[in-house]
């Protein structure tokens, strides 16, 4: 019966959560394979599996949806614990710094004039 209440919520939040999840899944995969991320941060990702495997009394109506939320939360915590420069390298859309501004006038510009010399004109 609770799924009747959850359906409007999924329809409302789905367009926001699903693209976020796919972008972060790519980012998490890249961060897991990078050696610059500390291994203690990488231990956050198996936590939902540990929760699923333990016989702790769980809230019964959460079920699969709760597990999916725990996985998404673990992904978010993992990205937050990763070094910021590594996250910026793999996900420039998440950069907290402003992009560098282009200089107003290029410094290496030489002003001058030119003329085209044809081969026939050069031999004369």
C-alpha cells in the first residue's frame, strides 16, 4: 500500500535523482580506480552491503528503496571524502572554483603590417 504513496514522489524526484546517480556512478568508478584517493575513503562504498548482510532489525517497509538510498548516500559520502583536486580532475562540472578568466589583452601580440610576395615578383 505504501507504494501508492511512493509513486508520486518517484515521479517528482526521479528526473533529478536519476541523472545525478548516473553522473556520480561514473565519478565513483573513476575515483575507485585512482590511487590518489585514500583507501579509508574507499571503505565507505561497501557499507550498504554490510548493512544488507547483517541480521540487524531493519525497518520493514523500506526494503529495496532503502537499500538504493543507502547506496546513493554512500556514493555521495565517498565523493565528499575524496580529495577535491582529484574530484575536479574527473568531474569538472563539480568544480567549486571559478574558471580562470581570459586576459583582457593578449600579452604576446606583435602589431605590424604584411604583404604577400608572389614568386614572379620575388625573382625581379
